[in-house]
């Protein structure tokens, strides 16, 4: 799982998926299975493989996990996948519910840029591009103050910001930035 996370954040999603699949296949305990299953579901959702993400989420829902695992750090990308699946269904309320479960982890979780991206999509659909831009900028400022941004993170957030600017009818801002 740890190797897969490094690959995911290096934008090598195919290699990350292979690492998560191997980790899931070799897992002998729930503590080893859940992170790989959650990361696999989240990566597929992020890459747009929604049917695969949905199948993995259903697999996770059908298993028994200790209390707090699924909505804790260990299952964080499962919540991320659930939120993206809800966005796909234009169900902003359900998407926000899954993101809210991650709220307590956002200060420390390495996946915060991915969560910020999905939050931007939820805000875009539910509240409009200006509200989405405002929250994204606040999130970036908060994490920049913590010095938790690196080039791959910035790239993800710049792309998300560009999407929101285009949605707000300000494509020219993207071109001059």
C-alpha cells in the first residue's frame, strides 16, 4: 500500500493500481486488506474507471471491518471513491457526506490535494464555480502555510483551479496565469 501511494502521488496510477492489487491479493488480515482495497477504489475513481471503482466499493461494503476503520485514515480513499461516485450520480449531498467523514484528517493526510479536488467538484455542482474557487483557494492557502505542498500537489491543484475558472467563464484567466 505504501509503495502504491508513492506511485499514485507520482502520477503513475497504472503502477499504483498494480501495487494495490498485489497488496490486496497478499493481505491476510483486515488491516492489510482495507488500505489496499480503499486505495484501489479511490485510484480507479480518480482515473475515471467508475464501474471498477463501484465494484470495489461494493466489495468493501460487503465486508466486516472494525468500527472506525472505513471512515478513518485507513479507509480514507474508500470515502474519496464514494464521494466521486456520488458526484458521478450528481448526488451532492451524499458526496459531501463522504467528504465530511474525512474532515478530521485533512490537516495531516497526504491525500488532501485529491480530497480538495473532489471537494471542488462537489462545490462546483452544488454551489457553483465561484464558491468552489473560494474554498479551493482557502484550502491551498492553509496547506501552503503548513508547507505541505510539493510540485505534484501543486500540479493537481492548478489543474483543478483551471477547471473551475473555465466553469466560471474565465478561461482567459487560465491562459494568462
